[in-house]
């Protein structure tokens, strides 16, 4: 069996007040794969995402990325792994610095990681050309590089955050409710863009959402989380099987 891109083994997370947010979560994600994580708001999905990217410490278990356990690495040791594991958040307005032009937001991660890049995604002949290529990759006009976030629509801002995520050639993007703050038309357009980028750039996605329709469109395998633990795991073709967990059937009934 090939080594998975990401392997999570018995991951747990609890807080000082005694609340256990994640209970013994285990799963694997292969290179180029889309894995969906669904569940109601507050069930622990976003906490799991932050733990995977080491934005929060875990309480137990292991996170193995590209064959390397990363849960005990310090910030300096984590640096190359942070480049390879990017995140797109639910609220693009909060993810973009309102004081920076779009150009500067896109160049910020590039400036930090440029020496590690293989330039296999974009030509990078100059910084201005790089920004233009990024914007075109997410179907935005390069002229938007001079704009500030407040001058863009919600869908445009989310495209910028996606452009920023792919700018440093990650292997994995964690998508945490990436369409939840958008209108219906923008939601569909963003999903189409993500599908195209995955094909072109060979990305792996962990797609987190309460929207079963979006997850089932994007992902070949799905995990269902309830109150901090996985209660079901199945392929897209098995979604409507009789042996699905009762909670999964509840989610499907409002699908």
C-alpha cells in the first residue's frame, strides 16, 4: 500500500475546562484525493482542521504528513510542512488584510517560501507576472491586483484566498466551509473552480462542510462527525446504503 499523504491516528483534543472537542479521530488521505468531512456546526470539524495544520496543539494521537510525524515539531521544523498544507477559510473577508492590496496579499506567502518553490505551477518570471498568473488561475482579471479587499465581491475575495493558497505549491488544501458565506451562484462557481484546480495542480483536498450536497459533489470518500467523533465513513457510491449510521441518514434526509 502506498504511503498516504496524510495519516491521522487516534487524534484527540480536549481543553482545560474538560471539554473534549475531538475523540480518537483516525483517517488517511492520499495524494490528489478529495476527502469530505461533514457534520453539524459545532461538532468539531473546524477544530480538527486547526489541529491538522498545527494551529492548535493536539492532546493525543499522531499526525503523519508525507511519512513524517509532525505533532511534536517546533515552529522552525514545521515551516516546510506549513507551506505544503494550506487552508481556505469560510469567511474570505476575515482572511484578507483589509490594509493590503490584493497584490501584496498574494505575494506575502510567496516572499516567505520562494526559496522552497519548484516553480512547477507558475512561471514566476517577475512578481507582477506571478500575481497576474495567480489571478488568471482563479478566473479573475489581473487588474484586480491593485484593489483592496473591500472593493471585491464575496466570491472574488474567496477566489483570492484560493489563489493565495495555491501560490506556494501545496500538496494539500484544507477547505473549511469554503462556500458557506457565498450566494448560490457563487457557491457553484467556486466548486467548479476547485474541481478544475485539483485536476490541473494534482491537489489533495480535505473538504469540510455541513453541506452534504457540496461534499458529495467534490469528494469520493466521506467521513461523518458528530460531537467530536467519527460515526460513519463511506464512499460516495455507498451514501444511500441501508447500513449507513442513523445520524448519516438524518443528514441525507435534509440533503
